C-alpha cells in the first residue's frame, strides 16, 4: 500500500456485522480505499484464494471511497482511539438493473392482482380479477396454461417451496391447488373460509421437504392450516376480531398474522397455540415482512451462483436450514409491520411483545414493507407517493426515495440487495439504486396502476401486472 508518511493514521479493528472481531488492531492511513479494505479483510479471514466482496461501515455510515470520508463526518479520532470497521459480506453475483420491457403478455380479462416467480425461477404465475390463474413460460415469454376453477376474483397466489405446486385463493373464500406442469387442478376444492382469502403462505422447506402444509388467512378473521396432499384443513386459528390482512410463516415454527383489529398475533404452527399478541398500531395493520423472507422464498432452490444440482431432499433440507440459520444468527427472526396509522414497527416476535422501534415519517398509509435479502435494509411503500428506507437492525430512518407521482403499491428487491423496484398507481415501475439512494431507471409502459411486481431470484427478470390487465416482463 503506497502511502504518504505524513498522512494521518488511525488504529482500526475489523468486526463482522454479527459482532465477531477478526485479527488484531490494524494501523491504517485514513486514505485507505474500500478496495484495499476488502483485500485486507479477505486476508484476515484467510480467504485470499476465493475473495468475498464486502461493504464497510463506521458508526452505521458506509465507507463509499475512503475511510476518511466517514471520519470527517464527526467521528472523534485521536492517537489512542480505535475505529471499529464493521464489514458485511456482499452477494458475489451482481444483478443487472432491468431497463426495458421485453414482453407484454395480454390474456387476462380483468386486472392482474398478483404476480409470482416460482422459487426455481422456471415458472411465472399470475392471479386476476377475471377468476383465472395463468401460468407463463418464462423462456419463451408466452402463455402456458389458463387455470380455471374459481368463480370470483383471484386475490392471492403462492408457490410451494419446491416449485411443484401453486395455490390460489379467491373472493369467495375458496382455495384451489394447481399442477404447474399441466395447469390442472390438483386435489379437492378447499372450502371453509366464509369470506375472501387475504394471504397464502407455505411452511418453510427446511421443516417440510414434502411441501405438504400451507396456511391461509381471510377477511373472516380466521387462519387455517391445510394439508395440501389431502386438500383438508388441519387447524383453525381464531383470535382476531377483524379481517386478517397479512400472514407470514417463519422458519422457527411460528405463524405471524396481522389484522384490521390493530394487532399482530404470533402462533405456534404445530399446535395452534397463541404465543403473544403484538400491540402498538393505532389503525389497521396492512403488511408484514420477515428478515428471512428471501431465504424462505428460495425454498429448495440454491442461490444462482452456488451452481449445485441435486434432487436429494435431505441435502436440500440441510442447505435450506443452513441458509436460514446463517440469516437469523443469534438475533432470531425480526418482523416489520406497516399500518394505516402511517407508521411501521420493528419487532423481535419470538421473544418479546414490545417493539424494538417505532418508525415514523410516512404521511399516509403504509402499503408494503420488505426486508432486503441481506437483511440490512427495510423498504416501505406508501400512499404518500414515497418509499422510505430504514436500518434492518434498529429501525433507524436512512433515506426517502421520491419520484412516483401517485401511491406506491408494491416493492421487490434484487437478490443482491443493491437494487429495489417499485410499482405505483402512476402506471410506472421505478428501479432505485441503494448505493446512491436515487432513481436509476424509470419504466413506463403500463396503461394504468401497477398492482403487482416480483423480481426473480436469479436477478434476470422483473414481472409486473396491474389494472391494464397486461403482464409485463422487464430485463436488462
């Protein structure tokens, strides 16, 4: 490292984002660059042969060019003080921002309400107000199957973690299961809910490799756990006094449900016992996100750069569990809730009924909230036309993204956490850079509001759908 001998130097210590210290104290010039820090960090970790990219932080401020850039913002440095440099592993593969629409796929006769890539990224499904579910060929970007069976608007869809099953729920409270290979209904029609279905979630792959169980929530206030193989309801969880608006199935055997009764309930999925009720919101709770969402969504699929090909369910289960454990670490699952009261709360729901943080700043109701795959950032979308970014560990406000001219409906992260895409009532999608915290690409093309958006796990495509009844695919 070529440095000026008269240059200011500081004593530094490297620490992982989970708190482990590596190596001894290092005397560094303040002009040290992120590239040099990366090289040094890989050396301390004995991984020069297969170096990992890192991001570096001092007091939660990211080092973008040199160490001096963050020290000059107020860090008190003298000869005796030690600057802690927190390193965070970055995704090895980089997702290219989507910049153009490669396919407009008409077919639905009403608004497209949900769009989801399968965990293996090979299939794409959409649910619509025209009562159908459609399956699309991702490679040829053409319609594959039209799944008919519902008699009312299809409000939500969910892929099983092994990508072999798809369930859909409609306004009549009916749930159907589909075979993506044929587009035909699998098993019996699942009935029991008395009002429309608001969410569908599968039991995580690492605790159910057969992908037998999923849960549904409804406007009737109940949560039901279903055996997909038998097409039968196994348990009914009752306790909410109003519509259940959002549902998450965590990796530690807990179900999290949000409701218009202003509470979030934490249930033990195995026996249906209510563990705790999370209170704090002053109005309807609309949306939930877990720090393990991305890992659980991957299911039995490996990350794109892992290049592993096996059908052995035990190997896949262990890999899924290892990935899950790697994310939760010692801190456990973190949950964020967004509400009509304009606020968000960050929770430690496995252990505590009091929130870690109350996050304020939105001027209208919060529509959607998403943890980044690297769990460092939380993004929230609101009717106030803005997206806000928050620290994933403590809920601290980081930045606001402005550019949409109407309500922002939905968000989706790129797999490497470097990009975020948003869909809005203003008929556009927008791609945002997390490095600059600014708009990267404006994607017009839809003729009306964009209700649904999903970024494929391999990073290559974004799918969107909305009021104009058209499904669009966007690529680099």
